[in-house]
């Protein structure tokens, strides 16, 4: 069976600096894959390359189709979507306006747009309550919900999440990752980049440890969570990494 996302010997450079070197990663339909690692490891760069925001060399296929040469909008139309680390919401616009912008590339009819909005509101009732509120007045957790909801307006089959727990309180992190698991139940595959290694490995099926642009370890998430090196470096001997 063809992997949903196939990355092979991927290289991404910033000028003379190799930010990602020879990364190979496969994500199957219905999986949650996590990528953990320290700041500067190349995690965000990897997602940006997959989304078409950065040029790269190597194998990059989505459902068997070569992604090289496809721009961001073409990748969104095929079912990929990225929720960036900084969320990149339009703060001066309302929650509703931000959500509608998420469906822009789909050019939905009015009834289809309403249906898509209702689906997001059903998943995030808080957004329905705040639909007329400016995005820059939301709490951190609400902004993350809005960022995910906006991505869902494009009906992705693969959702890439960059540091969804960043800056959020532990209880909100738990809620966000519960939403991630529910998305998988609804047929959305997930590529999760997360510095909170414990939360990432508890949420995902398979994990990759990215260090200085290269895959240092990979395996079933449960196995990685019990690996002495991962425990010592990323799990803090039983304490949460909230960076």
C-alpha cells in the first residue's frame, strides 16, 4: 500500500547551512506520527519543505504523487495543510473571517461553506461562541483552536501541526492533543512536530527524533518513550518538557 506521505533522503538548506540532511520518514493513512527534538533541530524546516514553503532535494511524495513543482495552494487542494508554530492568524479579523479564509482555496458554494463552518463549530464550541470576536483578543488556547479550525476548513487528509502546545498551560495542552486524537478517528492523518516530547509520544503511533537536521532515532512511540536516551534527554526522568 502506498504511504500517505513519503519523505526520502530529504535535504533543505539555508544558503550554505544544511538545516535538514538526509531525512527519511513515512506516514501511513490513519497514523499520527510525531517528530521530537531540540530547538534548531530542523523540525519546522521539515514541515515547511513538505508544505512547499521551502525548496528541497530528495523524495517528497503525497499518496504516490511527486510534490516537487507543486506550490502551496496545489498541495492544499490535494489534501495537505500546515498549522504553523506562530499560528499566523489575522488578528484584526473576526473568528468567522479567519475560518472563512481557511476555505478560500476550495472556493466553496455558500451551502458547502456553511456546512464546513458548522463542522468546525461542532468540534470547537468555543469558536462558535466567539465567532464575531477579533482573533487577537482570544486566549492562547482559543487561538490554537482557531488555527486548527481554519486548517480544517480546507478539509485536509493530512494535517501537519508545528508545536501546537507552545505557550499553553498543561490543561490546555491536554485538550489540544485530545482534539488531535479525535481528528485521527475522523480520518485525518497527523504529522505532529512537538518539543513536549512526553505529550507527543503519548499521542502518536510512531515517532522520530530529529537532532541537528538528521534522524537520530525512530520507532514505535511506546518504544521511544522507554528508550533510556530519550528518557534522559527529552523526558527529563519523569518531568514534563514544557518548552
